[in-house]
């Protein structure tokens, strides 16, 4: 591989198979950066056997997921990597995925980010892709097989490949969002600059979203905690306010998805009253947020091991 690819794994108290994940990913890229977001910095190099092209930095969850992603993005730019590929700690890419996604970007110069399609780890159903048709027209599909390249409004973080040089200096992950919606916000910010977001359905990963029960249906409840429901509601309002003008079709569609998820919470989840109160508080907090068009980075820049 002649292109320089930085992979970043976001780690938060990873499990027993983490070493295998690291070895599989490091074999496909130029360098692997592990951002340990565990508050107590529990992940130590002596605890696992890592290849030579790997480094661990301890972020102590500053800025949470968004903060860790910004560390990786800054490092990719500073060290002049061509691409940055992001992974969750339990995502194992198929061999050759990085090369395939690079080829997709090389053939589509306006692309800032490309992702594989995904299968939900718990339900076995394909993940949703929201197609961008026009300002007011969006369409959700759930690709089960390779149907080519899809122009998407946004993609999930895990396994996404970012064309580093195409990302404007003032676009980064908004750390006010912490986790939920930070990937959506990042993608829409790139789209506002005229850059393309693609899903390459020839590539596929298995990825878990929410705490769905194994074998649950496509519309099974996510079973997130009340605290997470609060954050998701607050962040959704922030993202809607930020992009209503340029992407009203997305906002209207996402309002429908939000109402559907709230209904599932009411009828299918435990601690429903506690969660409904959290959602209501989150909605109110989202509307109270000021300077909605301003992105923030809150954590200090750590030293990257070489």
C-alpha cells in the first residue's frame, strides 16, 4: 500500500479479544493509534502484545468519543497521512477493506468520507443508509448486498475512511455532542462544503448499535439508559437546529425516527417513565443551547507517541 493510512481505535475498557482486533487492523494500515478513553487510563502496552506500528495514548475520556476522534484527525493532518480510518474497539474489518475504500475515493475526487454498509450485530438486519436526493428529499434504505456506491447524508464512524486532505481546517468533531450525533454532524458539515459522503456496499462490517436483544427485529428497542436517552434527545435538537436551513429533508425524516424511537421506549422498554422524563429534559436542553452554529473542542492536545 503506497498511501499512508492511519487507523484509530477508540477504546473504553476493551474486552479479551481486543488484541486480536488490533493485530487485524494494524496489518491493513500504515500506523495504528489506540485512543484509550478509559477514565483511569487502564489500557497499558504491557497488558497486550501489539505490533510495532502501534501506539496508545490516554485521553481519560476528555471530549468523550468526539474528543478521541479529534485527536486522531489532528494527528492524521499533522503527520500528513493520506487517510484516516476509524474503528470501534470490537469492529474487525475484512482483509483488503482499507484498499477497497481508498480505491473508491481515488475514483471519486469529491469524496471526503466513505464507509462500508453494516449488519447489526444483535439483530442480524442490515443497517440504514439515508440517501441524499435533494434538499427536501431523502430516502432510507437497508442494503443487504452489494448495490454499488450510495450517496449518503451521513454514515456511522466505525470503519469510515476519511480523505484527510479534503477536510477543511475548521471542520472537526463537535465535542459538545460527546457521542450521539457527532458522526452525523461531521458528515453534514462536510456536505455543506460541497464534499461527498459515500457508502460502498461492496464492503460490509458487523456493528452493534444500542443494547438490542440478540435476535430482535429491525425495529426492536435500543434499550439505552435514561442518561443516554437524555443526551441523544439534546444532541438531536442541536443537530436539527444547525442543519434545518440546508437539510430540511433530513431534519423532517429524523424527527419521524425520533418519534418512532420514543414510542418504542414507551411501549417496549423498561424504566419507561424515567426515560421519558430524560428525553423531555434532553429536548429542553437542546433548545436552550446557545451559539448552535459554533463547533467546540474542549480537551487539551495530548502528545502522540512516535
